[in-house]
């Protein structure tokens, strides 16, 4: 048996055959329709075979689809251009087309420091996300790719954030197609993905009433689930807002300057420039730079109108190490700062901090599921 392994070649071959057949008077319209159906079906199977092929076994794919009833893989939410990589502006969604009630929706944004990562991260067993349990309870689940820092250096992480807003609005715009309730959406993410989720979820509605189509859709959501999150993307202010004791009153850049070699510090400054999309670090202290940082400060946006949150930072030790950035980026202080502000504003938080928890544990998986399901059960059913 000869097996085609190249998806593009197979699809082009079949489409070419279809076009050939359509020019042959020997085939009836019914036969041509059957051929077209077979091509579409085959292309769909090839797509399914390549769906998260490095992170999902065939048996788990079958289980997930059987639990939901339908899947759409690689649906674009931005039109490809010279500046937009089509592979980085797509989402996958598992949904329940025949459910008698519209499904609540979880939208997941992957981590990767805005430099890498992929929407298939959601299905990694190491993440321990309660996908099967949620599908069994009639939730729809979408997972989103977005452009990274390297795709638009002049904007830094703002490109990723803006893409995520469009993804949310496009999926909400397609709510009827997916049989989902547009008023029951939870944003979730890990690391950079949790920052994306809170950046969208903790600020005022970004819908454009002056526009038509998907841009008129609200960006407000019902709940947030934040894993290994950052409290704010005004990183220079972390010495005040997150690490006042640990940084000794210094801003983040001065703290790193005092605790790193000159060569390491130069590398750190380069990361700051790409993060914010500036040519020189001094720009971040200018009036324009301060305004930019303010727009990225989720912590200052949090107020009494914001949705309930599950916040979990459990992977890093209590002591920070300036030579190991992850001990700073994912420190429990970020979760504590968000929780403190939420409590002041009367916003409900389920907080999980400290490295005594194990990400792989059933307890963590259950806590995440219980927050999601109990919230929607309590407030929406």
C-alpha cells in the first residue's frame, strides 16, 4: 500500500483530479458532488491527523472529539498579509453542536514568554488542564495561537495582546455556529497566556461600536483562570507593586543592574527593548514610555466591575534569583498582588500559591475544574 505523507500534496492532487473530472462530460452532477464530498472528507481527515500530532495520541483525539461532538482545527481569525503569519493567527475549538443548551466557553492562550509556544500546549499532560471533565459538562474549549515579539518588533508584546482581543471577538461573533453562549466566556492561560487573559479581562470593554462585524463584539468576560501569571506588564514598577521587599525600593532594571554581570545586563536590556518595542531603554522613562507602561499595567486596571479569578503560582521557590528570570516572572508575589487588589475591590479570587502544591496532582486539577464549573453553576444556571 502506498501512503501519502505530505498533506499539501495530497489535497492539491485530489483537487486537481476534481477539476479534471468536472471538465469531463461523462460524470453526472450527483457523481461530481460525491467526488467533491470525498475530497473535503479526506482533507479533513488529513487535518485531524496533523492536529497537535506531537502532543496528542490518536486515541486521545478520538476521546476528545467523542466528548464534544465537533472540532474545528486551524480556523483563522486574521487575514494573512506580509505582516501576519497565517499559522500564528488561528485557533482550534472543541464544541457541542447538538447540545440542547448553549455551551459556556473556555478560551486558552498558551505560554512561552511571547517568544514561542503553541495552541497545542493546552493538551500537554504536564499542564494538567481538566479538558475531559469540562467537555463532559458541556463546555466548549478553544485554544489560540497569536503572533510573537519577533513578528512585529516595533510593537513588542502589544502585537500578541491585540491578536488575542481579535481572537476573542471573532469567536464570540461566531457563537451561533459553535452553539456557545457569548455571555459565558472564561479566559485562561499559562505564563504569557495568563497575562494576555488578565490584560483583556481586567480592563474596560474594547468593543468598537463605530465598527461593523466582529469588532462590535464585547471583550468583557465572565471569569479568568491564571496559571503562573504576572501581576502587571509594567515591569519597571515591579519593585513597588510586586517586590517591594525583595528589590529594596529599586525598579526592576536597577535591581537587575546591581545583581548581574555587565554582559548579562546588556542581554537583559535587549530583552526589555524587544518586549516593549522601543529602540532605547530610556524611552520607557519618557512621558510616552510611562503612558505605554500604564496601558500594560493590569494590576492598576483591576476594579470592582471585574470578573472572578482563579490565580495559581506554584512552580517557583519563595526566594528569587536575579540570574534566573523565571523565579521572578512566576513568583507567588504576582498572584498575591493581584489577590490583594481584588480583595480591596470586592472581586472574588480563588488563590493557589506556594511550591508545596504539585502541578501534576489530582488536587490541582480538581481545584481548577471546581472554580470553572462552580462559578458557572453558581452564577449562570
